[in-house]
C-alpha cells in the first residue's frame, strides 16, 4: 500500500496558471508523446481517460508520473482517489459521485492535493471546503465540447467562491480568447483538455492560455 506522504512532501501552493487534463487516449505511448510538449506549461496535470479500464488507467498513470516529477508538476487522478493512492500520484480530483472527500483526505493524507467539482453550486463548494478540499472547480464556464450538457458556472459565481479562501479552478469551454474572463472573475487556474491537446500546435496553445494571467498578448 502506498504511503501518501512518501513520494511528495507537503504540496507547494498551487499558484495560478494552466491546469491540463489528459484526453481520452488509449495508446499509452502516444499519450506520453502528446503530453511531453505541454507539461512544462502546466501547474497541474490531471489524468482523465473515461475509456480506460482499471489496468490501463494504472499503466498510464505509471507512465505519466515520472514525466510529472521531472517537471515538478503534480499528477492527479480523475474520479479515483484509490488510483492516486496506488500509483503514488500527488492527489485526485473528485466529482459529486466519486466517494466522500473526507474519506479521500484521510486515505491520501494532509499532503495530497484533492480537488472537488462544484459545478454551479456554492453549497457544493461550502461542503467541499469543510471536508478538506485543496481547490474548488466550477464549470462549465462556457459551452464545452467535452461535456456539452454540463451545468454552467458564471463569472459572478467564481467571484463569490473566493470567500472560501481556496484556489478556484474554472473549467469547460475555456479558450485562449475567453480565458481572461474567468481569470478576471477570480479563477486561479483554468482547466483545459481539447483547447490544448486538439490544437494544431499544442505547445503554442498552452502558452497562449498563460497570457490570460499576464495580461500580454501572444505574438
């Protein structure tokens, strides 16, 4: 059994910037090759593959973890804190149907990063904050190709969520052109899948998102 405190020390502050989520890529070698050019632009990487069975998920986590460690980027498992624990990743991101956050915190330890999907609900956010969440994720902020029927979170909601004193993550339909809207509303991190991984030049796309935090325009 993995000791949650053995692979990483207490996590540093999450900071501000790009939160990358992996695409549904069942070719593990290709997933690694797609991730290498963009990992250096990310504050966090979330392993997310809705098509993967448990064996493939563990294999892909094991491949991504050394890359993340090399670049100093925490790796989180989507929806599955047990996968994070078994693989030695630094944490997990949990939705409303993924088990108790308090249970995950107890299992992974105080040094783990545990994010919570709050959708469009400040009540969800309050409960997650009380249960020990490391950050609060809201979305979809814009129409999203990944989740076209997702609940919508407004900029006003992001501003209100700052009262919980935790990093705020915006997700859903965020592009380099609209990212500044959610950043100005208080998002500390913008979470992206297709906007980077499906771009013609993923590294350039990843860099473009960062301009929302600096206020400069891409050249």
